[in-house]
C-alpha cells in the first residue's frame, strides 16, 4: 500500500466504494448473516445513494479515501454535520 489519498468524490467512485463497503459488512457480520440475525444491505440501493451523494450538485460535500488507486471509503458532510453512511 502506497498510502491513502483523500480527494473529492465523483459519481464514478460510487461502485468501487459500494463494493468495498459490502465486502467489509459481509466480512464483519458473516456469522450473523449466516445465522439470519442480520440482513445484508441492498447493494443496488447503496450504489444509488452513493451516486446521488457524490454528484457535485447534491448539496453534500463528499470525499473519498483512495488506496492503491481504488476508492475504498468516503465521508459526506452536509453543512456542519457528518452524514451517516449508506444503509
């Protein structure tokens, strides 16, 4: 890993960020998923929400964390508040 770059998000980043979030969720909650205790988030809904948030005209300020050229996470701000991640 060459380090982490933080840059403004674009809608093109949404798929990579959504895929990374999905992998992390499934890894973290694999036992609960198998036991039927939790349900995995809807990947299509997550992608669409991220695309909406990542648009310049969205009203949100969003940045992505990039490792080895791949976006892996984001933070989104609305006014002076940190916005929660996709559900």
